């Protein structure tokens, strides 16, 4: 029953998306102006129906309704409830339903609360959102039906990939999708502004909170995904430049550039064409990522196993939406006026430089992600990894960090470096001190060396916009900028420290034997079998001590064996201190040495990673900075609305 309800709600939502497209489009004409009034309520109902459909899918997963094919293929009655629910989006069809749900809810929310855009631009925006939604509804209903039935229903399901049976699945995909798909609003805003030729500060002020909201969720999603992969895969790394990881990084880079461009347009009426173009590019990167993940052309632990026919469908959508948007931009770009002028030595100039650097890094990541795929179609196997991505990205990231430190201190329109030079003395001294300190330590590669030095200077420089201000009266967007930029410095310090000072040790030890990794002494105490709800495991008890006088602490890494589906995984154990993290993975029993009757050695992989938690702490601080800025803009807009309401009320009373 719930499956039929979910499918019916999905078809109705798709039909309403078509009606929304028609109403919004006709509302732009004189004859169909009356139809325009239907666009907002239709968008709201469409979003609610998509949400109802997704709620039905969660229900059939939670009760293990094995007559639904998707449940039978991706769930099992013995799974804990949280993984049953999370399994609803841990597959291709379910995640695509989450995609269209977020898109529908985003459009409905815009229709419900957005009142700053001119009505014609609002109608064009809702029509654009409906046009994009229609393609994904068609893809879901015609090629990826999540409510397809099985007859007869199997006695038991296949279960969920054990790597996904983690709380990370309950948190990472929803937050990532809220950002990933939330950028569709930026795309629709850009299309709406191009259609009506209304690009200006009012448009940017209306667009900015939606971009900022999507960017916050995307930041949290990427940070959570990085940490999930770090502890779950047992590889000991926090970023692998995997193509699917890049698929989420690329829209984040574009959205970051768009966010700063929006601020310039909203505050100074400049960068009009640049803002529109970035609005198109940001969501285009999301769609390219969707194609990469779901086309079947990638071999990745993160990718969905999807047949090429579905990939062709997505490729067609990608060509229609990106090609259509770029064509519209080309036709209307000449009508988007340049806006106010500024000198390069100004805050606008600094933001332009940083946007160019972000765009260059985006280009590098896009090329490095797509090049192996293009080469493979021509019969060549090419691997592109950290040796390409790290130095090429650093060529633009390091200058960007310098501008990031100086830019917030510059004035709008026109300024001089001489005026801000005094404020940069201490950051420059900290960079120099960092260079000297790391040089004395020795043995540090160039990029981590520069990263450590830059992080110290940037941390101090990020606080300088607060100098001379009354902190209680400082606007929330300023606090948001400071916290986000300080978070970048924190994350950069964590990345550089992990790269520069990590110690790895792979050993085979007997019970009771002690091994040393960095400052830690690690003793293998026991290895015992344990059982979970749908797995069994060998669990090692490690007794670890920091230094000679540290307190003994227990760590419990596991080697798990799942029976539905049959798969073995490594569950790492983490021990976090203020100055780093000890990471332990249990391998199998080591083979006996030739000639020995019994060996009894167990393989352990150990890492000591100085300051690595600062990577994720920095990521959360960046997102927190965005949240503070968003709250500031929303409150300021609310105060303006209240003030306008009071003025209108007074005029009405005076008129009486």
C-alpha cells in the first residue's frame, strides 16, 4: 500500500512540475499573466508530494517490505533500524528520489518565502526550477523506479553493502544532497534573471541566502564524508582524490566563488555577468558529478553500480540543461551591463582574484577527473592522482591564501597596499617564524612546509577585521567571515601537519608484544571473537600508552565478517588527543615463519597522525562561519521588512 502511495505521489509531483513550468512560462506573457499566480502554490504542493513519496520509501525500508524490489536488493530484516532507514538512500534509485525530493522542496520553499525578487523574475525562476525537475522526474519514473514490485516476494533481502552500514550513511548523503541539489536554486535564479534581464543588487541579495544555505550543507557533507571514508575504509587517509570525491569538491569550489561574487554584486553592484555565469557553472558541476557517479564509467568505492543506458539518460539531461543555459547566457550576456567599476587594489579586486584562483583549481580538478575517462575510451589506461592534483592545485591555492589574508582589510572600490601594510606585519612575521621552525625540524616536503607557514599567518590575519570594532555590535556576517577564514587556517594546519609528520607502521606481533609508533607504545593484549546484529568479528584489544608516563588506554579494532551480503571489512579504532590521533587497523593472522610449529602473530597497521582532527574541526568552523553569515543576512532582511511594514502602517493611518 505505501509503495503504491509513494509511486502515485511521485507521478503527481512530476505532473505538477509540468504545470509549474507552464504557469511560470505563461505568466511572463501578457495573455497568460493570470496563470502566473498558480506557479507558487503549485511549486509548494509539488515539493510536499515529493516529500511524501520519499517518506513512503523510508517506510517500506523500515518495515523490510521485501515485495519492493529496491528493499529486497538493498536491505535485510536483521539489520538495525537506523541502517534500514539509511538504506533508503544508500542505492541508486533511493538516492535519486532523495535528489528530486530536495529539488522539489527547495523550489517549494523558494515559492513560499521569497518576496524580494520582482514577480517576473520569480516566475521565470520557478519555471526554470520546474524544467530541471521534470528531467529528473522522468529519469526516476522511466528508468529508475524506486517502488518497483517483486512477485513473489523473496523470503529475505540481499542486505546493504557493509561499508555503508555506518552512521555516516545516515548523515553524509542527506547533508551533501541538500548542498549538491540546493545549488539548483542558484541555477534557476540565474536562468530567471537572464530571461527577464533583471540582474542587479536586489537580485543578488535575494539569491545570496539560498546559495549560502546550499554551500553550508555542501561544506558539512564533504567534511562528514571525508571523516567517514577516513575511519571506515581503513586506508588511513582523509582525501584520496577519488573521482567521486572530486564530484562533490567541484560544485563546492564553484559555489564558493559564486558566494563571494554574490556579495560583490549585492554590496557594490559589480560582477553581474560573472555572478550569472557562476550560478550556471555551480549546478552544472553537480550534474556532471551525478553523471560520473551513476553512469557506470567509474570504478570507485563511492560510485553506484549503474548500467550505461541510465548514464546515457543523465548525459542527455546534462547536455540539455548545461547546453541550454550556456546558450541563453551567450544570447543575453550582452544585455547584462558591466556594473560599477573598481580598481584591482580594492576588496572587489581581491574577491575577483580569489574567484579566478578558485575557477582555476576547479578547472584542474575537472581536467584531472575527466582525462583518465577520455583516455580510456581511446584505449589508454591513465591514472591521475595526488602527484598531479596536489602541486597543480597548490599553484593557485597558495596565492589565493595570501589574497584571502589581505582582502578583507581592503576598502571597497579603491585602496592602497600602504594603508593595510601595518596590519599585515604580524601575519608576515608568523609566516616567517613558521618557515624557520619547520626548517629546523627538517625532513618536511615543500607543500606541507608552505602550508604550515601559511596557516599561522592566515589564522592571525583572519582576526584582523575585528580590530577596532565593538565586538557586541559587530554584524553577524563579519563574524561569519572571520570564523570561516579562521577555519580555513585550522584545516590547512591539520592537512599540512598530517602530511608532514604522520608515522605509519605495519607489523606482525604476538599476544603480549609491544611495538612503537611515534610517541605511542602499543601492546597487543588479546584477539577474541565478538558478534553483532548481522556480523561476527575478531576484535583486538590494544593497550596503548603515550610516552613513558602516559595513562594506559584501550583500543578495539575489528576485522568484521558480514553474512548478508558476504563481505569482510576492517573497523579501525581511533584514539584522539589534543595533538593528534592514533589510528589502528587489525589485519589477519600472519602466516607462520618457515620451520616454526606455531607463530600466533597478528598483523597490525598503525598510524600516528599529528593534528589530523583539525582538518574536520576546520571544516565545521567554515560551515559555522557560513551559518553565522546566513543568520545575519536573514535577520537584516527581516528587520528591513518590519521597518517597511511600520512605515506603510504609519502612512496608512496618516492617510485616514
